[in-house]
């Protein structure tokens, strides 16, 4: 395994409503490229910032409780590193067949980031174990996968999730179809596996749960390395053992981080600035015209000095840590990443032992820091309520850009489209303002 492998974590969490804080703290201690979660039980009242920090983009497909008639359950979610530039894959609803009670979501990872000749398309899916409609849902899922494959024939695929097909046993890399459960579900499951194999999607997960079943399946046309995960992000449901996936056939090339030009005032030539500002006849310059004109003259001269005598430097955005992280914890996090990087580069077992030790220490200190922070908030809520509300607002809204925005019937799904949409909206507002001013002038003249 090296730094350019794509690492994916998968887990059926059996509900996240009471585990959001646990998941958020666990993701802070890990560095997966992609995290796929099924059976989330999430709803609109739970915000993305409550689930993970701003290193990740969040793609969710929560269960539609109104149309399903359910009170809870279901839902899938994909968390992807922002540096990967993953985008939501939107399907034409008029051309594709959407499963009635199957939660699923499609995302696409560009070939430019993969270092490959093809994009990587990921589908996270959850099929509820309802025998009455399960066969229809499996058939509808099959049609949608084939529909996407026909649209993107040259892409790589990762179709993963909780299929709840206990009627299939996976032995020696081959499916064994059992006479177990409703016959319609058996036939639909068999046909799904055969059709996926026909389009070269092979099943890679053979980890069994406590009952000897493999309910969480992973289909792909790429060579995958799947292993059991012994440090899960949240408590494990024994029917769904979590696992990690290493995609070694990729040459991961994350998008370059944007460097922000900033003025380096530490290296400014203050002697020349002082000499330049002293050479101006300020009384005569500021005495002419209105006060607004005098302010403009002052800032023009000041900005000219800054441009001339204060050099620019490129600064990379630094990782932002939660408010409750102590300096000691941040140091442990940095040392942990250094040890992990050394292990990936040289494969020295000593480096991995150091990484493991630091990871355990990070979890322990992180929990201690968070408990101290919450206790401090409770004790000082009367004297310093701002401390609590700053933390609460950060979890509610977060500091990241939204993945999508809508204006009327138009929907914008990436950052460029969002910026163009804002531009169009502001142009519309300016035109309305101009028309109102013109109308007022015409009315006065009339």
C-alpha cells in the first residue's frame, strides 16, 4: 500500500441519529479517502456538519418517510475527500427507473484525479429486507445499474451496499444460490448477480457475519483488496461487519490545493514606506474636494505603498481543527500522520507501531479534550454563553461551500454552476434596481 492507493471505508451503521458525534470524532482520527455508510436513518433535521469535519464533501440519500410510510430507517451516505473533487452523478429521471424503496446515490470521481483512463463511478445502495416488495426493488436496481453502465460504458465501477441477500452464499469467490426465503427474491437475486457479472462487475466481499451470511456486497470491475476493519468508526452491528477497500490499480492525484496570495508584512520595507509617505504634502492633498474624495486619495497612496514595498507570498490553506482541540492533541495528530507517511513510504514495522501508538493516544486525548470542553461550556454557560453557541453554530452550518443550490426551477450542482447562478441572480437584481431608478426619474420629470 502506498500514498497513491485509494482507501475506502464501508459500514452499515444501523442508524446514525445517536451516533453522529461518535462518527464525527472517529473521522477526525482517520484519513480515509472515501467513507460509505448505509442504513443511516438520517433526516433533514441532521446537518452535514454534525457528521464530519470540512475535509469531506457529504452526499446523502435519506429515506423519503412520506412516500414509504415508514417512521425511520434506511438511507445511504458517501463522504469523499474534498481534494478528490467528487461530483454527484445526476440521472435523467424520465429515462431511468428508480427503485421504489431502495435508497441509493451515484457519485463520480474524475479520471484526472484517478490517474486512470476512465472515471470511477460509485453507487451506495441499501435494499430494505421486505419480502413483499424486495424482488421488485432488486429488479429496479438492476435496471438502473445497467442504465448507468450503458451511459458510461468506459468507466470503472464500485457498487457497494447492504443488499440483504441471505439467499446467496459466497464461497471461494463464487456465489452459491440457496433455496432460502421467498422464491421471487431468490430469482431476482440470482438474476442481479448474473447481470452484474455479465458487465464485468465482480463481487469482492466474502466477510461473513455472526450467522454466516454476507449481506454487504461490493461489486467492481477493478482489482480490490478488502480486509476486515478492527477500528470501526462507530459501534458494529454484528450482522454487518465493516471493512476497508484498497484500490491499488489507481495512481491517485488529488486536485491541487489553491494557493492564496497574501502580503508578507514581516518582510516589508518599512523605511521606504515611511520615506514615501513623508514625501507627500498631506494638508494640500486632503484639503481639496469632499471628504469622500479625500479618503479615496489617502487610500490610493496607501495601497500604492503596500503594492510597491510589501512582497507577496503564497500561502496554502491550513487544516482547521475543532474548537475543542488542544495544542497537545494537534501535535499528536501531526506526529501520527508523519509516522503513517513514513510507514507507507518505507514499510518499516517500527513506523507502523509508532503510528498505532499515536492513534490510540489521539483517541484517548481527543475524548478527554471534548469532555473538558463540554464541561467548561456547561459550567460557564451563564458567564460565557458565546462559547456554547459558537460550537453549536459550527455544527449546524459548518464552514464549507454547499454542494448544490437551487433558484426557481434551476438547480446548480457544482461550484462553477453555483457561482454562475449567483452571477445571474445578481444581474437580475441590478437590472430591477436600474429599472426602478429610471421609473422614479421618469415619474419626477413627468
